[in-house]
C-alpha cells in the first residue's frame, strides 16, 4: 500500500525525504494522500503543516484529524 508509505514520510520524514517524495509524486499526489488519510497516520503537527503547505486550508481553519468511529 504505497499511500501508507507516503503518509509515513509526510508524517515523520526529514526535509530531504519529503523533497524526494514531492519530486516523485508531486503536489497532487501529496494532496491525495492527506485527503484520504486514515486515523493515526498523521500527528497534529504534520497534519497542520501539510494542509497549509499544500493550500488545503486557510490559517486556523484546518480540518480535524481523522478519528476512529466506535460502534456500540
């Protein structure tokens, strides 16, 4: 599942990793991954960073992190 690897690099990769990834899959590929993210794939810091970096959110209007729905 390549999307999970991309999400991991976006979440915990260093600058060099992220630049290489962006060069390979482009802004559109990165945007797709964050828009389809599953709960737990991003920490709050990375979630906010990528939404701002990719132009997916305005200042202080970042959507909430994905959460798991418990059935009960």
